C-alpha cells in the first residue's frame, strides 16, 4: 500500500513538472495561499497566466524557491551583510526583492529591474517542494483570482476556478498537511549592502 502511494506521488510530480514545462498554468498550494504557476521562459505559459487572471503583463510574480542559492542565482551580487540577512530571514513566509541579474527571466523582472522570491519554512503540500527541487529553479506563484478581486483562500474553490480553463493543470490529489496561512506573504526589499525596506507588512 505504501509503495503504491509513493508511486502515485511520483507520477503526480512528473505530470506537474511536464505540464509546467509545456506552458500550462499549474495550480498548487503554497505556504500562504493556493497559487497559480507557469514557466517564466515559456511564452504560451506567460500569455495563458495573463489571460486567465486578466493580469497586467508588466506586473511580475514572486517565485518560490526550495534553497537560498536558487534565488541568489538570479540576483545581482550581494554583500556579505545582505547574504547574512537572508540567512536570518529564510526559511519563512517573507518574500525578498533584490536587483535582478542578466540571467533572470524578463517575465519575472519588474520595471525597476527587481525580482522577488520566497523560501517557505512550511510546505502544506510536501510535493511542491519536491517539484521545485527537481526543477532546480524558482517557481512563480501568484494568487488564484481575477486581477483586482479577492484572492481565493480555499484550495477546493481554487480548483473550481481553474478547472474550467483550457491549458491548465490541476493536481489529482493534494494532501495538505497542517493549516496553510490565509494571508499573502510579507514583502521586503533588500539592498546589496543589507539595508531592508518593508514593502508589505
């Protein structure tokens, strides 16, 4: 029985990754809210997410990471002080925004040349961490809603929102562990010298 569950989990992870890489919008349970993700380098995925949410294409998403180095690879070089601050803050429900480097996908970079990530301390859906580990790169995550409307906080309601949409991926089985937060993450801007500015408490 346990072996069958492990095989089912593995198959679900493979389907999720393949769908994401093919440009589908993927539903997931983040550490805070249900979320939608897309490959930031797949044009169709970017366009599908923008159309589904009615979102401003110039408003980039934050991304989830499962290791600090995943974020650092797309940031401009940071001072020892700034890196020490990151290690103090993460893992947690705080998103950190820094200047993006030239390797960062343009779809995730703001008009100010910044890109933001979050390294959660709590993974309500353990499969999501495995998915990000296997992708080996940041995983964009935006709330489930039409732009300007309240974010959906219940995973079943999120499934209902996305199931009617074409070119999307909805996990067949999500075993949510614990109680996810029902509020968006705190957001801070971190300067190269380690100075912190709180953008959203």
